[in-house]
């Protein structure tokens, strides 16, 4: 069992006040498995989130003529799973546009988050008072690109020795360049290979749906989304005429990530092919007070001090 220092708990409680409107909707892309749907429903309920499910599209149901013309020679060759994933995400974006939602969080059905999710999200657009900003283009373990905010006192960030994406993977370099418990908010710069969760505003959803649903699509959705950050940086570095400014995307991400894949009982994963075999531990990397791991206690109404800290300080 692991508790959370009182000063951190109080800080997060204060930050969490009056932020129920952080996201207008949460859309969950589900594979149709009832166990995962049950888990998402319960995790969302104890997190005071309203979830709308978007069912998976099967790749074999997608007509070739429905693929965007740009890149169609490549997309026609892609496997059914890749096509289905792309179309499922397009359908989620389509719902954001159709319902005219101002903001939405889209995530897949194996995602987990800290029970202090809302304060974490609040910090993204509006940094807490007293947290230092770092200058743009700071050299760091996350690459040379704009760091918007470095919060050195985030109680939900594990110690550096716990911060890794996979049990057999290397430790994240963030621990070598920043103090423990630091979360960095920065412009995305490409290289992202997972779209388990992402948030969009209405304008962003429209632009993504237009670009990848109508104009061009030729690769796995994770890679396409990751490269959005690269194109955003190219836009920032290009000429600053009005057309270019209006064409800029604003893609912001965090290190360590706020959301992560949950490895449930009986599950296994070799994502990343890191050479160590399958990950079979029941855990969620990066997440200390895991909503999924602590679900039974949360449903009982157990106090925060009794919940399990997956990655306690050492």
C-alpha cells in the first residue's frame, strides 16, 4: 500500500476545484469486448466522466472507393486491422464535429489514468502559479523543441527509476535532465507511435477529419498523428505570413504521459518488440494511483490514503 504526502494531496485537491468542464465529452473507441466496456464504464464513473462509446469498424467492411484519394495506392495494401483502426478514429472525430463539441477526449478501451486526472488536465492549458516556464528550444531528453511548462512538483509523476514505457524497455531520459516528480508540457515533435488517448478542440477535429478522412491517408493512424507534430514545427519555422499562421496546428503533449495502456490480469503484450518477451505483469506504466488498479477500492469509497501507489517513492 502506498499513501500520498498530505501537501501533495491538498495541492491537487485545490487545483481540482471547479474544473468539471475541462472536457465537454469523452469518446471511447472500443473493440466490442464487453469486459473492456464494463471496465471503461466503471473507471469513467468513479472519475466523474461521461463516456460515449464508438464501436470499432472492421477493416473488411471498408470499400476501397471510400479511402481518401491521396495515398490510396498505399492504403489499399494495408491490413484490415490498420484500416479498421483508422476508420474507427475517423468516426470518433466525425462525432465530435457532428455534435459540435467544443472539446473531446478520444481514447482506446485499454487506457488507464491516475485518479487525479482532472488536475493533470487542468495544468495543460493553464500552468499552476509558481511553476517555472522554460525557454523555447531547450535541449532535453525529449528533443530540441519548445517546452511550454516544466512542473517540478507533480505528485502523480513516479520517481525516475520507475519511468519507462515497457518492463523490458530503457528508462525514459527525462529523469536524467529534470528533477524527480517533474512533468514537462511541450510542443509535439513527431515520433509518437501510440494514440491511446488524445484530446481535440472542435477546430482541430474538423481539420483532422478533413485531412485524413477526405484528403490523404496512407499509414497506420498512430504514425499519421505523430507526424502532425512534425508538420506543426515545420509550420512554426516557416515564413510567418498570415496564411501560414492560420495553417498552424497546435499539438501539445506531456512527458511522462498522463494516460497509459493498462495490462490486465490474463493479458500480455509485446508492443515495441523490445526483446524481453511478453509483459505479463498486472500494471499500468507511468500511473501511480491507477484508476483501474484501485477500482475496487474506489467503488467502495475507500479514502485516498489507502489506495495502492503502483510506483511509490524510494
